[in-house]
C-alpha cells in the first residue's frame, strides 16, 4: 500500500475514484459504529433503550462532526504543503495538531460531563429513555480524546494522499465494536452503557494502530512523540481554517437536534423512528460526503501545486458520481422506505413513522451531492468561512423555521412534515454555492490563493 500519493498528477477519473472509494469505505465503516449499537440494542432491549442510544448518539454525533471538521484543517494544510513540496512544514503541522487536539478533547469531555442533564432535557428526551441517554453520553464523553486522535491521524494521511490506511484502521475498530456490542449488550445486558463502552474501546484501538503506522511508515517526515513542539503560527492557521468548519458542523447539527426534539414530542415511536432514520442517513449521505471529503484533499494538493483548473474538473466529476448514488437512494425510499427502517426496528409504529419521514426527506438525496461537493471544493480552497456561513444560514433561515411552522400549524402533524424541511434548506445552499463558485471562476480568485504558502 502506497503511504503517500501526489493527487496533482495522473488521470482525473482514476485519481478521484481511487482516492474517494476508500473514503466511502471508511465512512461506511464509521457509520456502522452507531448502526451496530442501534441494531444490537434494538434486538436485545426495549424502545426506551433504543431511544436512549438514538438520542445520546445524536448528541455525540454533533461532537464528532465538530471534531472531524476541526481536524480537516490538518488535511488542507498538509495537502497544500505536500503539493508545494514544503515537506519541512508537515511535521510542524502534525506536532501542533497533537497539542491543540489533546487540549480540546480534555475541555470538551469536562464540558459534556458537567452539562449532560441540561442537554438531555433540551432534547425533550422521553422519560423512559432519560437514564439510558445519560449513561451513553457520560461514557462516550470519556473517550473524546480517541475520537480526536483517530480523526487527526486520518486527516494527516489523507493530506498526504493516503485514504486507504484510515479505512483499514476503521475496519479493525468497527469489528472490535461489533464484537463488544454483542458481548456487553447481548450477553451481559448492559444496554446503552454497553454500547458506549464498546464504542470507546474500539476507538482507542484505532488510535493505537494509527500511531504505530505513522511511526513505522516510510513518510517524508519522522514522527516522534517525544519531540512534539507547539508552533503558535501553525496553530493560528489550524484554527483559522478549522474553526469555521467546526462552527458549521456544530451549529447545523443543532438544527437537526431541534428537529429531533420535535420528533421526541410526538412520542417514543416517532423518536425511535427519527433516530433510526438518522442512522440510515449516515449511509445514504455517505457517497456524497465521501466524494466531498476526497475533493477537499485533492483540491488542497492541486492548489498547492498551482493547478486550480484540475481541481475544478475534479469538482464536476465528484458532483456527477455523488448524484448517481443520490438517485438510487431516492428511488429506493420512494418505492419501499419501510425496508430501510426495518434494518433498525420491526416495531409497526416505528416503521410507519419512519416511512412518513422518508417519503418527504428523501428528496434531499438528490440535492446533497451538489451541497457537499461544493463544500468540499471550498474547504480545499481554504474558503471555509464562506461555506460555514452559507450552510448555517440555510439551516436556520429555512430548515428550522419550516419544520417548526409545519409541525405547529398542521393539526396532528407527523414526521412527513418534519422531513420536508431538509430539502428546502438544501435548495438555498445550492443557489448560493453555485453563485459563489461562478464568481471564483470568473475572477480567478482561487487562482491567487493557490500560490500562497500556508505559513
């Protein structure tokens, strides 16, 4: 397996597919974490435990998105440095990432432990799911340092053009997670707590494997945990790029948490159905998200190498491939949505509520390929602030108001009305994104940043 790859060379289609497919594999495996928890809890526990894991994992997913977004700054900076052949800067970035992210993990863990009850109440968690949710959140929060660690390692490798290694690490970790789920939930009946313990241990395994790989691999840098140095200017670059992404990926999930609270207010069946669909969407949105993430690294390397036109062509190809997946998922959910919900629950009320939601929400599968791929391109260009503002505005000017109005004004509203909000928000995001992209191309704005050093 090649440990590094120059993404600014070679056939565009083959470079994109060979780099993006491991992203899809890794993200599929990551999605199995939560899905395995929910499926196994659904087989051995009651709806209260299912709702508890669904609600708790939704909150933790918000934190994971924050962490992943922040570590993407490492992919962008390392990608540009690698594309520009500035190899001496790579170890500086890695060292500074390590210090910053360990500190961030400790702060976040303490904050979640201190404010778990208010957060659970904010989500209008059903009373029968309250303790399960609390247990799940507490245990998972203790493992945030491992979530930071895995995402940082993956960001480093992807910036170097290596998307295969993170997929392998995630695969091993997921296998450990499933085995522990079956043992702790199925055999020892630990419910939500067992699911959380399995998740934390499996994430620790992935970090250990990743560190060994970075230390033993033949890279353009030499990793030494004993010689970690903190560079203030590099830290500023990391947070300048990463914080808008983290802000976006923290605030936008809050809009979905608001939707989750609306679903919770409709009863435990609607809550379990919404939680199941959230897990399902982790798979349905996976191809678009994976192509977008791959596009970020490819764009960063090409801009570092002074090849913006190649990055734009890769953007167009990413949109095409991601859209083809979206069409398949849309058709499936329009024809037989209950077959998807049945993966997580066989309860008739949950199946019915899930079908109502997917009938309307599935239109978003046709739109997110364009949203995600534009975001991936903007991230690689370093235009993270624009992308963040655009996505936040669509979430809170469209998604939240539409969901609230429909659910409050329509008597006996169901999850069908709730599902309409997401595609409405995506339409606004696409209009603004394509307008800005046209502006960048017309006036060659991205071309200027392609020659700027990150330091």
